[in-house]
């Protein structure tokens, strides 16, 4: 069996923010002794659009199409805010723990995702391959007992680029295939 390639558009966290989140999660886990599969700080991210799983290699025609989306982005950098640590999945079983945001703090992520999906559709990406729902979150742990839901001091940062990533399943590696900076296209009064 070959390597599975999961590709997606995502937002990578600035290193300082990833370290803050990692410290927060370590504090949460301080007295916990059950199962846990935490995400490494350098891999913390928010998935915007999953683009499929492929055995052995990404088909060239798929890669060519998804690479054409980035240059179509028309978004300025923006601030995002996450304010809740919560479990997802059955509340009596091991599942994921994530950092989530709500309302105004994550609204720009919905707009950015809409741009990506619109560009994919315009290039002929099959509608059936587009996940209809979107829930902005950062997975902190893939195999932990539930933590419930608790508000935290909001963690905010500026989003400045979108990445296309090949996640090599089971290897803990994210290979960046492309990245596109978000740019303010408004004319300055002083230009």
C-alpha cells in the first residue's frame, strides 16, 4: 500500500500563535492521563477546503486545476479570532479536541472559503467533491477523552496567505505545494 496524499487549502498559523496554542493545550492536559494524540505545534492549521485523498500520488490534472485557484484570490489580509476549546464527536468516547471561533472572529474565513469554492467551481471542479459545510476550527488532538466546551482568552492573529498543502497521511508531514499572499488591492490615498 502506498502513501495517501490528502490535499487541501489551509491557513497555517504564525509560529508565535502556534506556540501559544500549544502551551494552552499543555495546561489543559496537565492533570490528564488518558489517551491523547496531540497535533504538533508546527502543523496547527485551519482547513478551508479539503480537495480529496489520493493513493500514491496526486493526479497531475487535479494538481494543475487546484493550482489555478490561488491566483484568483482577491482578499486583503484580515484578523481572525478563536475563543473556545471544545470536543467534537461522541461525548463519552475518545475523539478530537479543537480550538474554535464564533461570529465576527471567524466571519472572514467564511468569505475566503467562498472565494476558493467559487473559483474551483468556475474551473470545473465537481460539485459533489465540495463539502457543503464549513466549521472553522484548529484540531489540537485526534485521540483524547472529551473536554466539554470552555471559553478561553481569545487568540487572534492576522491571516496573510493561503496555502495548498499535501498532507502525507500517517507521517505527520505537510508539504506546501503553493502559497498565495493575501493583498490589499485598494488604492491608498497617498499613492
